[in-house]
C-alpha cells in the first residue's frame, strides 16, 4: 500500500449530475444476498459503533490506485488481484498473512520479468469476510439453518447459535481487517518486498515443485539484471518496497455504509473499508442496492460479469457506474467458465466497445470452473482454470481488446483444494489438506504455474 501526498491533479467533479446519493440511499433499493438480522436495534448499535471507528484506508491511497488502474487500462500495467475466497477470523495471524503476501509478490516477480511492465498488486484480503451464497438456507440430516455467509455475518458451525446473523461480527471484522492491513504495511515498509533478497520469499515446501528450478533460474536472472543496473546507476530505492492495495466484495452493505466517509480537502464520498470494492455477479442488478451504493463512492470499482449478463445490462451498468468515463474508475472482471467463455465473452467485449467507454478487462478463471466431485467436495480443475485464462487472451486479441489483469483465489498454504497442476493433485489428495470454508483455492505451486502461463500466453497474444 502506498501513502503519497494528495495529488494536485485530483479528478474533477462529475460533469453531469445524477439523482441524489448518500451512503444510505441503497436502503430504498432491493437488496440481494444480505442476511436477516433478527434484532434491528442490535444492528443499529453495531453500525453506530463502526461509524465512530477510524477508517481502514485513506482517500489518497484510493485516488493513487485509481490512477494506477487508469495506467492498466492504457496497457501500461498488468493487474494481479488475488487472495482468499473468504477470509476467516482464525486466519488473522502472522504466518497466514505473510505467506499470502509472499505468493502475490512472487507471482508479481514472474510477471514483471516476463511481461516487461509494472505489475499492480491488489490483495483480495483485509476485509473479504463476507460471501454471496446460492441459497439462504442449508439442510443437514433434516435440519434447516441459515447458510454460512462468512465470518462477518455468522459462523460455519452447523448450530442455530453459530448460524444466527450477529451484527457484532462487523466490529470483529473491522478489527481483524485493521490488524491485517497494519501487518502488511509493516512488512512492506520493513523491506519484505525488497528485490535485493528475492530468496527470502521462497516457501520451504515449494522445493518439491517441478517448477522450482525454473523459478530459481528466473530469480537469478532478475537479480543479475538489478545488480548490473545498480553498478551503472547506484542504489535504486524503488527496488526496496512494493506498492500494495486491498480489495473485497462490497457485499454486506450495512458494514460498507459505516466505513463511507467524507474527508477534508476532497469532494464526494469514499468507502474507506478498502481501496478497491467490487460488485458480485449475484448483486449487479441495475435497480439493486449494491449498484446504488457503488455508484456514489469515489473508489475505483469492479463488476463481476458472468455468462448470464445481457449486453444492454452491461452497457447500462457502465453508464450508471461511470457516467463521466473517468479513467481508472471501472474494471470488468469476467468469469465465464472454460466451456462458456468462447460463447459469451466476445459479445460483451463488442457491447463495451460500442459504448466508447474505458474499462479494464480482467479474467477470473476460478469461479466459472467450480464443480463437485464424487464425495461432494467442491473443487476446481487446474486444466479448466488454465483453459479459461488462455482463451481470454485469445478472445481479447481477436476482438482488438486487451486483457489487463487476472483475479485469482489463492493461498500461501500447502493446500490440496484444486485438482491438477504441476504436481498432478488428484481427488484422493483433496482430503489431505482441504482447509477452505467456502471455495477451493490455488496453492502456491499452482499460482506460480499460472503466473508463468500468463507470461507465455501474453507473448503469444501480442
């Protein structure tokens, strides 16, 4: 995360005026994927407490990220956005956070070396505690209870007490997010991302990977090039740290509302729970609460785009969310599935081109490829993840568009949640180290392999 001075080139006020907006106007709109809180007074009490707490990010960080996303729209950067499918409070510890950061930094090292351009790193954490679900309830052994919606809402244990939507969990989520951000900032400011010592980023278990030798060769090449540059130009301070930003789905709107603030010397409103909120595929209704909330904040925002998205709906979303075509404002994250991307993505690309508006296209090759295997466990096949990403590069190139980023669910732990990859994980391996409470994630080895794939495929698509 970066902490620049407020830019003198701050974006101008909107050219056109839309209907009045406040942080709570979403409450008058249909709201999907929100939990039912039994005690309204308890909810209001928690929200009042949150409103009095410090924000988690700053407005100048938000505006700096928006400028970097504008660079990515222009083809000058590549966005790497990754992290947990759903964070848990229990995983707010130094080892999990450090390993997650290591994975993203190592992937960005691969991408910088291969793409020959700056990488914009955005963590899918420090607030990704709420998850949309396909059903409101879950039935086990004839017992029906509310579905688990993430630690920000309720607990995963299948008991009435755990599954009750508890507004006090928002206070815990704020605290855990703050701890995570503080530790990430400390790691980065302390030189954790120092390119002078990329060997410090290695995770011990990756030495088993067939890709270990290729990775070591690449790191040696980067270190050699860096030392050569410093021999000519002297120490380069920018090699010692990495800008880093956070993101999460803006799903639990009571929480997002409390973190939405006005700040001195800036116009408008900022959602200061995160730098980069996104709207999920299930909450992208034009007349819905989530679109209403996001249209009024100055953060850069993203929208998940699935195969059911109609072209006119996408065009209207662009108009509502970015009426002034502000650079860096809007990212579209497509998630189609390996079997559907060829059918659906081309028409959506053409629909966006017809608007003449600027967007950043990002591929999420994870969510469209989720399946259940024989024992009922959710997984994803690495071959399908790879296929969707490869097809995305080809489809954008054929359409005269540009794929500017990847959005991945991953972890720094040695999990066995996605099938395949360099080590050929099988269904029998799923029970060995399946730790996710919601969706399967790439482990480090699979993440690194995917980063290398992006490099190879990007070169072929040009």
